[in-house]
């Protein structure tokens, strides 16, 4: 189940940037220890696991763009949004908020 656990890793990476390293580590362990989350990658592989992975990668990339403001970062974020929109269009509901944060 590589994609089932991959968004747990991205949550651990996202934790120090948002709420602190300790909370990010706890969130990753809670996600890993709950057997309910293992069902997602076997039942709805693309709907939940890929979307969760892409959303956490989008949040990491948004924080990167907000911190660096380089053209390469913005192009990478746009490409990631394109891939996310093709995978699950419902993720586009987060786009205005992340772009507003990246521009502020």
C-alpha cells in the first residue's frame, strides 16, 4: 500500500510548517495507527488516497511559493494544480484559498 501511507508522510512534513513538529508527528502517527485509514487505499484507491496525497502536496507547494516567491515554484504549483484537477476536480474548491495565501 505505498499510496495509502504516502500521505501520512506528507502530513508529517506539513506539520512543522503549520502547527509545529510535535503536532505534525502526532498527526502522522494517528493516521498510521488507525486501521480505518488502511481501508481507503483498498476500497477507493484514486478517490481518497491520491486526492489526499495531492492535497497535502499542494499545501506544501503553496507554503513553498509563499515563502520563496520564485518563478520555478509558481510554475511547479501550477503544474501540480493541473495534475490535481485532472485526478479529482473537487480539489479545485481549495484553489482560491491557496492562491490567496500564496499571493499574500
